C-alpha cells in the first residue's frame, strides 16, 4: 500500500523567470485546450502530444518536459469532463496560477531549496521549510510530479507530492474496531468495540454557517456588483472554514483511535445519499444538508488513519440510526431528533451514538464474514454494557 501526501512549501524568492514560465505554461494549456474543445470529444494524450509538441517547443519556447506535461494534463481534464454525464461539453480555461513539474526531469529539491526548470534554464529558489515538513526529507519518501502554485495571497508555493510504501494491514487481523457517525448536530461521534465513545461537537460551526446563510440572503437580494464580489468572498471563506474544521476533527478522531488501539475505523458509504435524501429534507434546512462537507471529513479521516497504520472500511449506512443496538429492532419511531428510545425493549441513548455503535458493529460483522469464507481469526471480546451518553440537547 502506498501513502501519498502533498506538502506545501513557500517559495521565498520568486522572480520574473518563474512568473513568465507560468504564463507561458498556461498559454500552452489554453492552446491545447482549444484544440480538444474544437474536436468535440477527448483526444488521447499521446495523439495530442504529437499534434501540439512542435508548437509548444518552437513557438512558446517551452522546455521538452513541459511540452509533454501539458497535453497529458489537458487530455486528462477533458477525459474527466466527458465522463461526468451531467456536465456539458465546454472549453476549459487555465489561468497562470499553477504549473506541473516532473521530479528529476525539471525539478530537484532539498530541505531548503528547490531547483526548477524555467524558460531561461534551471534556477534555484529558497523554500521556507517548516518543522512538520522536515520529516519528508529524511530519505524514506519518494518525490512525485509536483506543482508551483500561486495562492490567493499573491505568494508562490511549491506543492511537493511525496509517496511512501507502507505495510498492508489485513482486516482479518483486527481486534478492535471503531464506528464513526457524521452529522450536523455533532460533526462526528465515535464508538469503539469496547464501548468507549467520543463526541465531536458541531453546534458552533452550525451557528457560523447560519450566519453566512443570512449574509448570502441579504447580498443576493441587492444584486449589485459589489454584493456579488462579497458573495464570492464569503463562499471562499466558508469553504476554508469547513476545510480547517474537518482537518481538526479528523486529527482528533485518529488520535482517539490510536489511544484506544483501534485497528479498523468504520465509516458510512455516503455515495449518492445526498441526492436520495434531499427531497425528504425541509426546504429551510436543504442548504446545510446539501453543502455540508461530510465526504471531505471522511477523506481526511481515511488518509490520516492510513498514515497511522489504521484500516478504514465503508459500510452500508441503512438504518444505522434506527436500529436498536440491544435487540436489533428497526423502526423510524425509535429515533426522535437527538434521542433514541427503542419502542420494543425501551433501550435509550443518544441517537448519534447509536449510529456510531451500529457502524462499528457492521464493520466488525464484515470481519466475521471473511472468517466464514475460510479465514481463521480469533474474535475480539464483545462487551454489551450500556454507555452513558451526554445529555440530549438541541444545536
């Protein structure tokens, strides 16, 4: 199994050669993009390279590796666009804010310096390294194709892509599991096999997003150019807020898993669930429902867990919040907002915690299915004690 990460390092001394190279690179991207667009369907990277290579080299004066990278990138972009059936065929425009480099061919890097091929030859640029990033220069990581990116603050950063092979973990060797239920009242609730639990609150974030929603409504009613600019600014700020929150919560979840010696983290497979449940959501809550970054949080948990040597496994989310963990009775009436009370056996608990417990149970069951198929494993001890959940409250 390979672990891949992107390390963002600030370039301390960008110059005109770097800026001009990025401009020429985007000119090349847009030239190639127009050719593919006029074709009306994707073109293979090899065929595209044969058609545009001479122009990129002789007219735009780009280096040979750049002239190979550009058709590959553009071909991949249109191939993805073509696969998205709901997207119309449209011309893709590229801005001079990103440029891809191939390791050893047009960039080399050390802990404090990156050497980049520009249109005026190979140049060295100082990078501001950070304590957390120094571990990726210890020789255990392999460098992959990386990018120079101009951020919105106007500064230039080197997005270094690194990869390392780590030992594969087998789910059949696992002994302790953890289920994660994601939601809006609590961003996440975790429950382990030995019934340890943790709540990651989302009430404050929910309130902030409601404030953004009110601001959007006021600005949309104005319809002025300045209001539209502010709407764009708010959208970016809200997106960055959610990304930062999801990074923080995912770190805490993985740390909780490590502390409890968890081998496998169970997550809900939310593919398509947004569209299938939107019609059942009240109109006033639909924006929060459709824009909440559940999948992003799961992705962050997944790659952070992989780095810690923990397996992630996705399970069917059906009825996880409606199933009694004690008697397995399933009913919509079991759940009332944040409260869960089984109408059959009377078991009571926090509804989100019930969801996490059922996800953990489904993940553990999958291991037993593997055992029934001929894999010999020992069962982890099961504990059926009740958990004292936090008081049920709104928000």
